């Protein structure tokens, strides 16, 4: 994190909140919705020549059909390791291999699975909100210390705290909207 100053602290806090938002949206992309998306398997780690490697670094991942993912490893020797990693992940999808490519048929989600994924999305959103509140706390600590050290006046401190709260509220609204969109996507049959 960059050093906070009176001039840049608001921009720095907003940048940190934006990263929290992007992180949440990235984790949402890995939650299965019943549609094939390469993001479902992007984060899977594969044991490749003794090293943990992201799947998307050793294979091409495409979605040629709405309910099918095709994984084409650049090294045919990695097929077994990729299958093992997919089975070890909690996707609930069984890979089918022909020795060169791996196909992942995406089954229709049961209502029970949809509800479980909604709970997971809510938990991740709450985690992101905690992150936002930590950023708010850091900002408030900075302005209190700045006022105490004589860098800011008391009025500037109060205005800065109000601005920080407005920024936090705005980003919490963005996270809530992202959660609502993800829940709608999950619950749509």
C-alpha cells in the first residue's frame, strides 16, 4: 500500500475498495451457475512436473457449447494430472478424457446446489464487506492521527470521516448489487 498523505488518502482508500470489489467479482465467476464458463476452472491448481501450476497456464480452456467445457493441455502428459486436480476440486464435475483433451459436461444444478452456492456467495460478500470496513478503519485512523499531529484541522477531520463513510456505503451498495445479480443468476433455472 502506498503511504497515505493528506492529499492522496481518499484516492488510495478508493483504490483499495475497488480491489476488494474486483476480488469479490472474481470469486463470483468461479461459482458454478449451470452454464459453462472457463472461469469455473481457471483457479484450479494442477501438480505439473512437481510444481503447483494454475490450469489456465498449462492448457487452453474453451466453452464450445453452453453446457460443455473443453480443456486442451499444451502437453499431452498433463492430461492425467489435470483430471486428478479437477476431481480433487469441489466442482462436482467428472472429467471425460480421450487422452488429448478433457471434456467437462456441466450438469444442471439441483435446487439444493443452487441454495448452497447462494450461501457461498453471501459468505464471500460478507468477507468483502469486512475488507471494506477494514479500509474504512485505516482511513479513519489516518485522519485521526493527522488531526492529532496538526496536519488536519478538526473540521477537515470530520469532513474526511464523513467522506470515508460515504465511500464505504457506496462500495457496500456495489457489493450488495453484485450479490443480488449473482443470486438471480444462480436461482434462474
